[in-house]
């Protein structure tokens, strides 16, 4: 039984998304670098948001350390690129195919590494509820960041510079985004996946109906961590420079805001929120340059971060259920 | 008749308070048993004991001969014990249909990889689940409401849905926690018919906690009475009704 009820099954949709991404990516080199940056960031934020939505939205948990998993993926990818990279590519005979193979391996390794860390963090923590889980995940996110900061071999506080393994950014990013959405949506809408929602709604009732709530929480956590790791690898390949401060608590909050604004457990909403919240800070930069506005207005728009924060506060006060949720339903755990 | 559930000298102690003291209680296959007692007697504690929410401080609980003490609630449900709740606990974000569907999780063969690949095996099992859920909803006259949000239903329908959801786990023993609470006399009559029907159709044993004496005396084959965590009487409705200890527990001493 397909969710959409249309003739086109989900696997076909995935293929269509992949083909469209590939088609667009052929024009990648012609896009202005500034817009290109924003577009890739949108893709990465979609992966982060949709992944975290599985944990915070569908399963009703409160994870505040998602950037930590992105960091694990980013640094695993960077380490493989820097330390094994040249040797491996040479061993594989050089050329683009070798680079591509190593890229895929490094990306997957980043994802799996993050997933593994997610398992190690999740199993002891996920017995906790609400605020306690939030603090513990925040703590783990910070631990990961500080460990990296003190690891001199991967740059520590100086950050880590690598050369990209693959010169294509658009296609891998949006292919991974499509895969992430595919996995989360398909999983949640199966009968097996309904289990995640029961954990969010009423854990006691869920257990009474035979659902192992801890197992579902851990599974959601690990899947989200895996995709965050992939996002980290994609980010590293694109930016060619990573720094522990880029994966701090504020980054985790950014991702949580995307999930909340999109509507917890509303995947299309979260995707839209990821797009909106990536564009918004940059968009305000533009508004500051509009000459037809008075100098005072321009100045206010120039204080992008202040305006951005005020907008978020207003949104939370007026529409806490998220921008895109049709039925108003507030999460009890928050 | 075969013994299904056996509570063996169980005590549940919270600090200095003994919620349940040295309880000996058995339920056999296909029995409809009532558990009554004044408020605070320990009836819901017994439910929580059986379903694994509480662990007995001393004593043992056996289901089909095997001990269930220390098992997490979802494993006890897997053994064949399902329950409803005093305050209705439906899955509020899901439709009527999905509430029952979620309870089918226990018996699923497919897992994550199947859900993602969506091959023939997955589709077959999903169809099977759909059929099972639809049948259950049909039997209990909820099929026409299948797409409605579960919390939007009238109170009586919500109670019925909770029972249907519990049945989806294919239990051998069904625990009903004050199912008649908040119902008017007509609804209570309907409930009594429903419980008897459910028991016969699905071949279950039913343990009923209830305050309404008409309901309890009307359908239960055997009744146990708790007071301050101690079983003070057990027997047929006639025996219990005329037991002086029971009367005293509910009405107090005449010399008060």
C-alpha cells in the first residue's frame, strides 16, 4: 500500500529525484559561487533536519547534540581524505574513478562512524526523558567537539584543511538528501514505523501493546546520526576546511529550530523550513542593500542575526506547532 | 481448566507502604474474573504487577507456567497479556486505524530493511495487517471511523477502540481497567454485552477491575475482593455479595 496512492511507487520517486538532481548538476559550474554555496547548504540542512526530525519529531525525543554527529562524519571524512587519500588514489591507479571510489568510501565511513557514536551515546541516554535527555545529548555533543578540539593530529583548534575528493557537489548532496527523505518517510509510514509514533504519543501504552520503546528510540537515534555523519562528509568535501566551532551547540540548535519550525514529525514541513532558514540570513543581507529603504531600515536589516532571532521568537509565539503543520498539535514533551 | 495466570504470594511494597500483601490469585483459561475493592485497595497495582510495570517485592507471577517477574512490559504482552487503561491512553497523533495497526507490531515479520525495500514480502504482510485491522474494526463497529483522529471519538467509542487495540496483540488474557467509568446505564449494558462477546469470540480469559457492582455481578463468573492490599474474599458473585467482610470493607462497621 503506497502512501500517496498514486501509480508511481516510492522507489520510482527516488529515481526521478536522482535523475533531476543529476540533470541540474550538469550546470553546476555555471552557477554563481555565492548561490552555489547557499544551494549546497540547503541540501545539507535538509539531511540534518529530516534526520533529526525522526528523533525529535516522529519519536518525540529531545536531542540537542546533533551537530556532534555531523562533526564525527566530517572529521572521519577529512581524516580519510588527508591520511589515506593520496596513497589510496595512487594505488587505485589515479584518475576520477579512483577519486570517486574513495569519496564514496569516505562518505560512508563518516556516516557509519557517526552511527556508531550514535549507538554508544544512545543506548545509555535514551532511558532518560525530556529535559534530562536534552541535557545529556547536549553534553555528548560538546564532548565530541572538545575531543576533536584537543586532537592535534586532525588539526585541533586550528581546524583541518583538506582538498576535495570529488569535484561535484550538487549531485551527491541532493542524492543523499533524497535518500534521507526516502528512508525516513518510508520507514515511518510502514506498520513497523508506526512504532516510532507510539513512543512519542504514550510510552506506557506503547509498551503495553508490545512495542520495545527503547529499541525504537535507539534505532531513530542511530539512523539520524548516520545521516548527520553523511552531511558532515558532504560539508567537508565542499568547504575543504572544518573547525570544531562549526559543530558546536549553536549548530545543534540551528538544526533543532529547523525541525520545530517545520513541525515536529512533518517531513515536507521540515524540508521547507530547512530551505527557508538557510536562505533567511542571506536574504536579509540583500534587504540591507535595497536602496529604496530608508537608511534606518537598511541598518536594521543589516543586523541580520538580530532580526533573524527576533523573527524566530515571533514565529514561536504565533505558531509553535510549526509553520507548515495543518493540524495544530503541540508536543507534550516540550 | 488450565491455569493461565498464577500470582503466588506477591507483595508490592513502596517504602513502608504495602500496596499489595501476600496475594494468592489465579486465573484460568476462558474465565471472566472480577477484581473489586474500595478505592486505594490495590486493584490497579495488581494490574501493573501482572503487566510488569511494577516488580513484586516478594513472590512470583507465572503465566502459562513460566515466571514473568522481571520481564519488561513489552515482553509480557508478547507472552499473551494485554490491557486497557483506567484513563484512556490512545495514541493521540494517530487515526483509529493506525492505533490498532501499531499494536500489530509485535507479530510483524518485517523490519527496517523490508520497510525500505518494499518488496513482495513487505507488501503481502502490510496487506495482511490491513485485513486484520479492518476485520477487528468491523467487528466492533469502528470501521466507518477508521480515518478519524483517535482522540476525536466519543468517549464510549474511545473505550471500545482501546479494547480493539489490545485485541490486536492477540492476547490470551485481557485486563480491563475500569472500562465502565464515566458511562451511563445504557452504555454499561452495551459494555457488558461487548465484554461477554469479546471473551467468547476470541476465547480469552478476562480480568476486570470495576467499581460498578451491576457490571461486575452481571458478567463475572468469579470475583476477588481486595481491601488495603489484602484479598479478603473470593468466590461467585452470590458468595461475595453476602460476605460480611466484603460488606464491612465497602460500607464500614455498623458501630462507626
